[in-house]
């Protein structure tokens, strides 16, 4: 075989799998909507069951559901025969994968799953199979030709099954209004999770928020700054943020040679300190800090009430560098 023949064969494989996906698209029916309704009605978890290559696809489908707002997990059909069946309850729905619909380990679970009251959604290439006959909903995989030249190794059929699982998960997440911030919550260590951190996730608040009243002295402000080590203190009047005093301000006061520790902080503070809305992304706060060459931003809510303060170091530690 030469390089040209390899490329031609690869093209044939992709063409077969593309045709399988087109056939799967054409096979969509009300059964798909029934499957969506069944999953949406689940009070427990979605349990995805499979064996062999179908088991590998089942793992991915379960992972996709779990990461997009539907509690789901994979159960190996053989392990379920030896105790893992106890993971399935009557409040769950079972998504069972078997292209033949006759996989002994999968079909052997059906009587007990049905006895427990869990709904069964079958994904199979055989609508007359044992699995299909015992399922509440059947999603048909109409693949008759595998990319394997022997028409034996699961290739086009597993591609179609995977795509159908993705379609189920995406339709359901769309129906539930699953948003970027929801995705971030279940991917806290991922790059998207870090990008979607909000200032409220990293800000200092409550007792960790350095604040003094506008009538406090410069001495009081310095003590407040020292105790919190953020290089700044907010200045409030009747609970509202009216100014701030930073390390840089203190250096300028020292350099002026006229430092009066008893002077009211309101005569030395910066009015209208830089701030950001509580709903904004931490990445937006970082951009403002870099553009304005500052290290700290105060965080205000929709009513312009002080919620906290965010420091550049906190954002960088969150992995946004």
C-alpha cells in the first residue's frame, strides 16, 4: 500500500461515517422527543449502560450529560451483573446501548431494572431486538454498513450512536437554559471555568474588606490598611463608598513632608474610587486594572452598594494570567 492508497482509504472511511450521520439525521422521529421528555422527567440520575465499544461510547455520553447539567454516570453492564446494579434506583432512567440489541450483559439487566421502576431508553440498531422490546423508548441507529472492510468492527455505528447521544444532551441543556456560568461551575479546574470566574468568586468581603468611616483619622486608615494587607482601604459615609486611600497615596503624603496622623481621612482620600459591578467577569476586572495601572477594584452591586474588593493577585491566582 502506498501513501496515495492510504489517503484514499481514509477518505472512504470518512465518507461512510458521514453517510451514517446523515442517515441518523434522517431517522430522527418522535421517539427522540419521547427520550428527551423521559430524561427531563427523571428525579434521580441518568444511568448509561453498555459493553465493549458501546460501553466506551456510553462513558462519553454519560460524561457529556454530567458536564452539561444532567446528573449522569456510566455503569459497565458486566460489573452491574456483579453488584453495580445497586447503583440504579427507581428514580433513575437508564440509557442502554447495544447495536445488536442482544448483548447478554445488557439484556440480562432489564428484568431487575424494570422491577425497580426505572425507565429504559434503548439505543440500538435492531428495533426487533430483546433490548428494544423491553425498552420504554427506542432510538434506532439505522447503520447497515460499517467503515470496517469486514463490516464487523463498530465504526460508523458507534459514530452515529455518539452523535445521537450528543444530540440528546444538547437538546436537554438548551431546554434547561444551561449557560456558560453553569458550565464553569462543573468545570472549576478547566480553562473555561477559569475564564468565567466572576469578581464575586475572588473578591474580599465581610471582615476581610478594609473600610474606615469618612470621619476616621489618617492613623485609623493606616491601621486598617496594615491589618488587611491589600494596599488600600475604602472610605464610607452612611455605609456608601465615597473614597479610598492606597499605599501610593501614603507615599505621596510622606514625600510632601506634611503628614498629620490626626487629619481626617476624607481630606486625603481619592473620591469616586475605581469600581466594577458584582456580575462582571474577573477577566474584565483584570483588564481594567492593567489599563488603569492599579492593583485593586471595589465591587458594587446593582444598587451601587459596596460588596467587596478584588485584588489583581487574587485574579492571577485564579489562573487568568
